[in-house]
C-alpha cells in the first residue's frame, strides 16, 4: 500500500541530486520500521508491508474438511474418469459425456442436500 502526500516535506536519509536541463532534482529514500519512504519533488510516498498472519491448526483442519466434503466419493470419481476416458477415446461424443456428467452431478447434489436436511 502506498501513501502519498504533497507539499514541501523535510528530506532525510540518503539523497541523490542530478541536473537535467538546468533544473536540479532531489530524490531521497528513508527506511522506517513499517516500510520505505521516498521523497520526490512535491510528492512523498510511503510503502507499507501488509500484515499477514499464519493460519493455525484449527483453520487448516476446517479448510481440509470443507474441501473433503466437496470432493466426489471414490465411486463417483471412477465414474467421471470412465466418462472422460470414453469421450477421450471417442467411444461417446464429448457433448453427450458432458451432459451425462452434469446430470449425474446435479442428482448427486440433490441427494446430498436431502440427506443433510432430513425428512421433509
């Protein structure tokens, strides 16, 4: 994240001066605890590092459980694999394989929702 301010700020840190076309240009960089600050004529930019935290064991376990819940069962994975192999070897046309796979996925999702919501 960069923060810019305008105006004649005080320049500290290492300075570099160069002449271009008769005008003198001063740039300065300064290192602070939260990130570097770059001073240019009329603009000062401060760069801040994002604050990141490492996930704990509970977060990782919860994410793994959520992924495991969304994955198809072993039998369903074999079915989808056989369907893909049939389409790859031109045993069935790929639009037909896609329709069969999508229909099967919708039926499985509906059955899964019925099991988790209980009897109606």
